């Protein structure tokens, strides 16, 4: 019997991103579409669980996010988690 799990990291969810950060390598302007596709793929893959390795949302001085934007991103991340058909465990931080 095969055992499968998924490890994801650095999703940097930032629903109202004014730009892409990380010299364009991070796609915050498209983060909703990317996160939606990620959830679809995880549900299709059907692992036993998901581990998220940190940087779930954008925050802090590097992104210029306000506390309201940060909290809204956390709420949106929680909304996405509810769409998963499996448990997700988070590792905080970077």
C-alpha cells in the first residue's frame, strides 16, 4: 500500500498585492489563481495529509503589508484550507 503526503511551501498569499515581489519570482499578483489551482491539484492527488512549510501569507516590511492586509490574507488562507479534502499541518515562519 502506497503512502502519499504533499509538502508545499512559500505560497506567499497576498490577495491585494500591488506587484510581484522577489524580482518577479513570487507571483503575488496571481496568488488567488495559483492557490485555487494548488487546492485543485492537492485534492486530485489525494495525499493522506499536506504539510505547509511556512510563508503561508505575505507580511512584514518586505512586502509593505498593513496589519489589515495581513489578517485578510490569513482569513483567505483559512478559506482555502477548508476546500482541501484532507488535513493540512503548518510550520510557522520562513
